[in-house]
C-alpha cells in the first residue's frame, strides 16, 4: 500500500510537470550553434511521404530520471515532448551499451549476432558482425541521407566495422563506450590510453575545440540540418554520451541542484539538465529548418541507471548491467506530428529490436525475407493504440556468464541449466535464471547523504542456492513476490521457451584483447588496427608468409 501511495504521488507530480514549457522560452544554451541562421518552414504542398527519422539515444539514464516519472531533476523538454507524443510505459532495452545498440541497429537479439556476453571492449578484435544488414543501410536503399552523431560502441578493430562502412553517410563522435566529455581521451587500463573523437574515418583533432560533448554533438546536429534539403528524407541517429560516467557537466547546470548532498547525484542532475536543454535545441532546429512537420522523434535510454554513478531506477529493482527491471525497463517516447493518438500512453510491450522493422516500414523500405528479425513493426501499436504484435522478449541468454554456483539441470527440471544467466518475458510472466546481478531497490533517500549510502537500500537476503525466479510483471512490476515455487508449471513452460531460443543461438564472439590495439601504436588514437594482409592470412603458415611477402613487394613497387 505504501508503494502504491508513493506511485500515485509520483504520477500526480508527473501530470503537474508535463507540458508547461513554451518552445520559444529556452533559446541558447546547450549546443546552440554559433553563426547559423535559422530558416523558416518551407511552403506546404511539396510531396513528402517518407518521414524524417530522428532517433535520440541517451546513455545510462535511469527509469526514474525524467520529470514525468517523478524525478527531482527537471527535464521540461523531455516532459513536453513526451506529453505531446506517446509515452512508452512497457518499453524494454538491454542492460548494457553494446547489446542495446546492436539490437537497435539490426533488429536482432544478441543470441543471433554473437554479442550475447558483456560489451565490446576497446582492445578486443570484435565488432557487430559484418554479415548483419543495418538500419541505416536499409534506409539508404530507399533514398535517405543517414548521419550519426555520438557514441558508436559497436566495434572498430577493422575499417569495415566503422559507422561509415555500416550505412552512415557521415559520422561525428566516439568509438568507445566512454571517455572524458571535454578532452575525449580514454584509458582502458594503465598506460593504454588514447584520443577518441572521430569525423568520419579519421581522428577529429581539427574539429575539437574542447567543448563539452553534449553541446558539441548538438552543434553538429544543427549543422547537418542546416546543410540538408528538408524535402529529402534524413535519418539522424544522435547517441549522446550523457549521462554515462565520468560525471562531468558545465558549471551553470549545477545551479538548481546545489541542495543535492550526494555529489554523484548532483553531477548526474547537472548532466541531465544539460542533455534536456540540448534536446530542446535539436527540436528547435528541426522546426526552424523545415523538418518538424514531417518528422518522427524517438527518445530512448540504452539501459537502466547506475546508482553508484548517480542514476535512479526507483521503484524498479536492480540497476544497469542486471536483468532485473531496473536494468532493462527504459525511459522511452515517440513525438511526431504524424502520430494519430497524440498525448497518450502506450502500455503495450515494445522492445528496442522493434525499431528496425518499424522505421524501415515507415520509410517505405523493404525487409528481405531471408533476414530473420526478432523485432516487430509496432507503429500502429504506438500511433493508434492497437495491441502489440509482441508477446514475448528474450532478454538474453549468456552461456559464458555461469557464476551461479548452485545452478544445475536439476533446478531447471532437466530442461535448462540454471547456472546460465538468462531472462525471458512471455506475456505477463518473467523468468530469470543464474545470477541476474545486483538486486537491491534503491529509493530516492539513498542519495540524501554526501557519499554513496547503501543503508537506505532494501537489501535482499539471498535464499541459499536460489537460481530461478518467476514474477508476474503486470501485477508486480517491482519484482517483490517470487512465484517460482507457487507456479512450477509456468516455470517449466518458460524454461522450454528459453531452450527453444537457445537452439537458434550463434556462437559467442568475445575474443581476448589484442596488444596491437594500443593507441600508442596508432598515433595516440583509438582506431582500427587490424591490417588487410593479416585478415587474408591462411591457417597454413607457409602460404600466409608467402602472401605477406608478396604484399610487401607490391608496396615497395608502389
């Protein structure tokens, strides 16, 4: 009852905070590009059927960390866009960066791309497999200009892995998962450090004037919009670095948050305030340059928040990197003049893989029959309030992560080895096996002290040997009542479904680190290190040596 009362208060607060900001009231600030004259909307009547698609992906934004979910952090832009669009309140992503990004860009679960374990590390010779068709490639086929600004994190060890080789006409951003917001340097380990800001395929030294990345990326978006013809369709993928650690923000964004004692939460609040203002500037540019009336703006976080780095998922359980709802249930909404049911809430099941078929269909593109997608076209679900075609989500099966010591085939009724970390949702039911990760509930008062304080957390006393959990997420979205002992028949059904999915899995791609990745060997820059002649080597050493000699001779001849 207490939780219900808190939630009622949060929902009332969100109603009060939605939609009070006038568009013209916040000019300047985060990412206002200097020297760009804003054009007026072109005259109506030009034939434009393919919509402009703007996909904004925030990084590590917690479920509670938006005004309309009751946050103390002000997000007037996000509140207004969501209130005038469709809020996705049963929307799921993956618990970490690479998995969510790979599923967005391919429409496939991790088990079908080989990226089902962890993330792509900077030193790993790994990337999104090249045989996967990407969303920007499909949009280019039907005449879209495709531009990416922000964080890639889908691998770069070969040139073919770079964003410009995966369907984007232009790329301005970072290749790694994180880095300094001002200097764009990143150390993966002591002594393994490098620069990580790119303009297309080269280090962007000449385009780096030390601006905070949220503002710098927004200026780049404005420049792209200024130079493109709004009568031709554009796909803009804006993957902001914020609000991922390191926790950095320009000083003026701390103004409203001096009262937050917890330093990480205060910095996080300033970062989110800057991000909210930047998105206001993007939306203003869409209006002024003539894109807005024929545009679809999608906003999503890539995973749950990290409480130790200032993020809050309350009242959900768990955090980033876990398969509890706090790791995978995301802030998301669609804002567009093309929506039929504006100002509504969608409670139907939607997953990040659904954007691939949804956006290709909206763009009047074709989805090849031989591409076995895990996503569904959910536009009618979002725009018109129809039932979702999706009835289940494979959150993941990670065969490498088997840290649940007490997991066994016996605990999985002979159907599934419960040592394996996995999670699946079917209709109202959610099943987790193995070790799902950090499982506390972290209430807002956990951020009341200067340092991280777990005294306020609702700690979970693990029952010895537990490796299976079952929840009715519709009735119990906060995962407080485990029903696995009460409904063994449901557990068995979901374990069988897991087993069926597992039969379609491809081998995991998680290679060991490659010392040649060290930026010191690449001019101090993180970037592709895998050379063409190495790629062509055969297992037979003598043949490989001959080929290498031939390639060297060719170079000398040139």
